[in-house]
C-alpha cells in the first residue's frame, strides 16, 4: 500500500505542476473515497489541497465524519451548506424524480468546486474509483465533472485497503464500503452486486485478475459498461 500511496501522491503533484495550477480542490462527504483522496491530496500538496464540505439536504453524519478526517490529518477545509440554493432551484423547476433531484445536487456541488478552482487557479480532483467509473455509477457533469481522478485506476476494494493503511477512522471504513451497488443509477432492473463480487467480475473482464467465473453476471456487467460508455468520454461529434 505504501507504494500505491506514493505513486498517487506523486501523480497529483506532477499533474498540478504540469497544469501550472497552484493547488487542488475536492469535495469531502465523509465517505470512504473522498476521505482517502483528502488524505493523499494533503500529503501531496499540503495546505494547497482544499476540501469542500457541501451538505445539501444531507444527513449530519457525513459532515461530522468529514470534519473528523480534516482535523485528524490536517486537511484544509471550507464548509458551505447548499440546501437553500438547491431548494430555490427546485422551486422554479418542473417536478422531477429522485434521480433528477440527486443529479441536480451533484451538479450543484460541481459548480461550487469549479468556482473555487477558478478563483484560486486550482484543479478539481474527483473521488471516483475504477469500479464506479466503469459502470457509470456517477453523475455526468456532476461528481464526474473533474480535472483529475487520482483513484480512478483502483477498484473499490483496493480503496478499502488504502483506507486501512492510512488509518482512517473505523467508522468510515465500515460505513457500507462494500454495500450493494446498482449500476447505471437507475435501480430498476439492474443486477445488484456487492463491491467485492463486482470487482472480481471487473477483474475478469479487464484481464487484470481471474477471480470469478459467473458468465451470466459477466455478460450483464459488460452490457452496463457498454451502455454507460458515453459518460466516460468526450461528447460524440457529427463529422462532415
């Protein structure tokens, strides 16, 4: 784990310098991925790593855990409650479903992250891991709207190992890190997988590891990866 941490920290530092940016900014939710990222970014950039805590109709536990991580590891943080702004937007928009409202929150946070990034000449770091990226388990132009993805090459189960190595609070590590994921964010008709099972399937598909032999599950995951491809690339252009 030490070499993995060092590699990510060096990568963050080099990418920041290459872009001639002064630092990096990222969201902190109190979750596993954002907490691991915050610690690694702090180790890479010191006070030039800025975490934003942005509750938006959120339960208070996430905020408390994010503040705890910031205090324990000396992460520079700022807090902004976006609930009032979000409610104002919802009040002038047509009624939407749970997915559209959730995506609106993610995109609102992205706006704030880039406001700070632009004003400070920082880059925006994303918290996405490889498991979620491959299955499109993120909001396009929301938490997927970032400049760099330091954890994007690691499956979710590897992030858990990193969290333990970094001595993150036990409550964060055990806060459903391997819970059931329903890819594609639709929930309906999607196969449910624990991250442990999902990562084994992805390892087989990508040829990095051969740990799983369920052909039907592999075919379902391949279909999801194919269907969500548009979320991982630049927009297609109609070429003349």
